C-alpha cells in the first residue's frame, strides 16, 4: 500500500512545480515582500517578512486588494512575489504598472506565468505570454532575466499530464493513469531536440519555442544621480 501511495504521489506531482519551486527558493528574501495572489502561502517560508494579498479573504491573507489597484503607498516593498497570477488578471499591464509603483527603487520583482498551458481556474483565465510579450509588459524594469520553465518536449509532458488531471477518458476514471504514465515517459526525451527555430522556414534560431511558462526576475531602476 505504501508503494502504491508513493507511485500515486509521483504521477500526480505537477511537473511544472519542480523548476518553479527551485526558482522561487533561489530568490528567497527576508526583505519586506508583497506576495500577490498568495492563496495558501506556499512560499511563505522563503519570504518570512511578507504581506500576503488576494482578491478574496481567507486564512493567511493580510490584505484584500486588487493587483490592478494595489492599496499601498509608492515604494512600500523591497520585493514583490507574483507566481501564477498574471494570466488571471484582466489587465496585466495595469497590474505590472502597480507592481512597479509600490516597489522601492532597486527592489526586485519575482514573477512566474504561463505560455503553453491548458485553461485552469476557469473562468478567470485570460492570457498567455511569450517572452517577448513579457519583456514589453516589463519594459520599465532593469536586469530582466526571463527563463523557460520547461523544454519543448517537457511541455508536451506537462500537457499530457494535465489531460490526466483535467479530462475524462472514455468515462472511466482509472483511464486517467494512461495520461499520467505517458507524461513521465515523455520527460526524458527532451535531449532529442538539438535546435529550435522561431519560424517555419528555420531561418531564425530560437530557444524554448514551446515552453509551458516563464520565470522572470527583474529590478526597478535606481533614480538617476543628480
């Protein structure tokens, strides 16, 4: 029975969480942090001096406020953490501008969001972002580091896993295991892809053309010296 439970946990563990958790832990901080869309606070241990916000009140949420109209003064935080939220905001540019406003000069924004990924948290799932779109939204920030969450083949594994999590197969619940096992089989095949391109004519080399999402770290510029 214990072996079955471990196997079940392994199959249902979200593939995207491995790199996401590692990325957030890499940017852990004791500085005053705004945790946007904190929900149950999965990264509270990494940011002990945090103010957790969400749209709805729940245990662990300190302030109920909209990311598009943050209820804080300019420059209130040294770090902003925004994981898996941007795609659920109706006006992402307004939210990014608000993050910029409440972040202190030299402060860091740590953000993750989706690119190739199924609808989730329906109906409040509005956007998907390429790295070029993210750079446009974050154009006022400096030191912009945008990383692909998965390889292209890894993204196929993510999508197949989500079929097992979010779809019925032949109306038979145990059949979901087919997708979950297939996702694990796909993951090691990433090394087969030796080069990718940003166009179908293969004229422009491009990395990560099919990533499931992006991990972003950037800084608010310091004021120019007078």
